[in-house]
C-alpha cells in the first residue's frame, strides 16, 4: 500500500509537472508539490524505521498536527516515548505478506506449510490489532510454538522471517537452557538482555529455543510476556513492551505423539488441546504457559530430496563467498551428504561439513585463477 501510494503521488506529480511546464504558468507549483511529496516520504520512512527521531518534534503543535495527518494516512501510531523504541512491521498489505512468503520459501526448505501459516497468522493478528480501541491491553503481535526435531531449521526459519518482518538485526534468540530471569530482565545495577535490546534497537522477533529446558521462573516470565505484552525492568520507569513483537518458542518434546495426532480429523481446536496435553504430560512445561501461545505448528523432518537441496544451496553459498560460481555437482556427492544425515543433530553440522568438503576444490580453483567450479566424483575418490 505504501509503495502504491508513493507510485501514485509520483505519477500525479510528473503529469502536473509536464502540464505546468508546457502551459508556462504556475511554474512554482511543481516545486512545491515535489517538496511536499519528499517530506511525506521521509516522514513515512522515519515512522517505520526511526520513530525515536520524531518524538522531540511532536512537542511542537504544528509539527504534531502534520505527523498526525501522515499517521492517519499510513496507519501508523503517533510516535511517543513509550512506542518509539518498539520495532515496526515492514509488511502491511496481504500482497506484502505473499511476497515475503515467496522469499521465505526460497530460503527455507521443507517448511512451506509452516511459513504460510505463520505469515497468515501474523497478518490476521496485525489486522485485528489495528481495529482495537486505544489503551486496550496489547499482548505480543503473535506467539508461535514450533514443534520438531533438533536441527531441522526452526531457529533458522525464525531468523529469515525476522529479516522479512523487521529488516534490521534479525531475530533475538535465547536458549532456555542457558537463561534465567536475571539474565533476561537484569537488576537495578545491571540491565538484562531483553532490557538492553529494547533500549538499543527495539524488540522485533524474539525466539526462545528448547522451552522444555526452561525453569519455573523463566516459564512464569514467558507467561507474563505472552499474556500482558510487557515486563517490568528493575530500576526503569517504563516497562519493556512486546506489543509489536512476534514471539517464537521452539521445543523438541512429544514429537512422535504429536505426529500421531491427525489434525484434519480432530480439527484445529481439538488438535491444539491434544498437543497441549501431550507437551505437559511428557515434560515439565506448564499448561498455563502453553495455553497462552496463540499458534502451534509441527515442523516435519526433511525428506532426502530436501536434504540434498539444502546441501546444494550451502555449496552454492560457500562458493559465492569466495567469488566462485558452482556450475555442477555430481549426484553421488549430494547422495553422500544425505547419507550422513543424523536425526539427532539435523542440519547443525551441515555448514561445517560443506566447508570442509569444498576447501580443497576452492583452493585449487583459486590457484588456477578460474571462477567456475564443477564437483564430480573421480574413479578413486570424491
């Protein structure tokens, strides 16, 4: 919508400029229209990416009235001290989300249904949020639980979506086995990780890995985040807000039990209830916390074809990092990488393995000062 409006303004301005120039009168109007269009574009850009720069300007009545008008036209909130540091979504129209979906599916293999579901859910929650009355309780924009085996790309998926939704810095990832309440919110003497991120760049997509490893205090804090949308930081007057954040939580608990549940037969609501019961039965995860999560998705273990595709993409990327073009990969090489797949670690060791595989070929091709590389299996070795 934003891009379409800018395109319309540009075309209207161009038509007016041509007519005014040919007519030979009102020559000053095109320059005035140009200045206003540029001012509107810059203000809209600041509202999305650097809201804190506009907070001070809103103290002046005339500027505040102008910013109110721009916010009304763009659908943004008026910048205040409270919301200046909250990250804003870059996607607004459904067409924006569909474009992001296509990009995400090119970057993440094997989780197409999860990508579609997550982006549709975030879009729906965003539309509902826009219709709420001012001052209503604002929990996170969306909360998602990803259930799946270790190393199949749940966190990577979160990082890709974070880039598409918020652009800067990507996802903020926390391993529940390594965090505590103090490390997240801190003390009066030393602010925690969440407080620092909120103060520096604002919270965008926040990912908590391995929920089953979280202690009772961390689970209680996550429950507060999901239900209230903010947490109080010691020594700070303003709470840390998650109202424009997407909270992603991952777990490896109950994979076989959840896989056995037929979502189509049970229906989405009953399937979710069954998943909650399974997770609470097979781990120490509290039912109150799990029930506060809005969306659940099961991430399938990748097929052999998808594993081979990921291996090929990693090879292409590794070559591109050295300014080399990979033109051919022998099927036997890809088959070998698939055979080395380990369900216990998933893709965790894939990047390092691909680097080791390509080290000698890249060194050899660089020594020959060539830019094209073909990986084939020789008679004696790879």
